C-alpha cells in the first residue's frame, strides 16, 4: 500500500579511507550504481549539503523524499547487500514525514 505522504530521509555521511583507496574507475562505477538505484526507486533529492572542511563529524548531509516506506526498505537492502556501503561510508539515517513550517510560531 502506497502512503500518500512521502517519506523524508535525512542522512549524515562521512567517507571512509577505503572509498578513496578505490581506483577512480571503481569510485565512478560505485556512484553510477548508487545513482541508478536512487532514480529507479523514485528518490527526489531535496537538499545535499557538502560539509567537508567545515564539520569535523560529517562530510555530507542530505534530505531526500521517497515515494513509500517500501522504497526506503529496498534502498536500505541495496545499500547493505549490493553496495556494501558500510565498507566505504560511516553514516546515520533518520526517517520522518514532511510537516509545514508555515504556521510555526504564528498567532
């Protein structure tokens, strides 16, 4: 069953030395496979923040919109089993649904 409200996925990522030890071609293939999966599952990027050189903990922070929880679960499976992302990236993820900020603090 498809949820009418997109799932918002907030992620924090720090690249591990193992990622940079890959050849340039292997890094390119990794990112190409990653992007193809994101597109196939219907992810829409809301924002990507490059924190390198500005934050000691994270290299990137991203906000994504997903069409369903099923798509998020398939993404998690792909990251774990096919990309084996934890070999190359330290990361954490938070899930939620969008909420308007329009009325916040308004009388």
